[in-house]
């Protein structure tokens, strides 16, 4: 498993920088750090994902921070909650010079969905192409609005 990047860490890779940028923007959009958790749900993938949770009413709720979970265990979504997994899809998730996702990326998405997560993929080429103000609007629309609609339709 890869490391979980921290703010202020020197020598971040592009993927780690993207994960941190996305995490910080999601903290802004969701209303606080306690609504966002960066961790590995699947132990056999290198890149961590970002997790959020909606309650029965469709509003964002605090996420349990799993700092004491042993390495190598699968993180299942809590019962009675609508858990959102934001896949941080950097350049290594796509074919060279294209926006076509690799098989490994699609397999990870399917496995997370099978566990019960609502999976939202955030591609680097969409995230970084717009100004900051538009990025926050893009994230809110892609994650919270879509997740809330789908959640309310299934309950």
C-alpha cells in the first residue's frame, strides 16, 4: 500500500499532490475535516481514496477516522449509511495520451461498488483544467448532488 500524503510533506509525487489537493477541496466543500477520510479501502491497491458519508436524510455526516485499523484489512462501509468513495484518478489511471481508464482502475471501481460504496471518479484532466472556484462547484455537483440524488432514490 502507498503512503497517505500529508500537507507540507516534501517531495510529493503528482498522484500524492493530486490526492492532497482533492482532499483539501473536499474539506472546503463538505464543511470540515471530520467529513473526509483518506485511506485504503482495498489493501491490494497502491493509491488511497477519499471517503465521505451521507446519512439517511442525504446530508453529509462525519466519517469515522480508522487510524487503528490493521494494515491489510478491507474497509467496508458502515451499515445504514450511504458511503461515497472518491477515486483519485491521476495520470497513471489512464492510457497514455488518452482519457481511457486502464483495466486496473475499472477493476478497483467494481470492487469498491461490490463492497457497497457509491464510487465517484475524479480524473486529473477534469480537476485541473478549471479555475479553483469552478473546481469547488464541480466537486460539489459531482459528489454531493449526484450522491444525494442516487441515495434518496434507493431509500
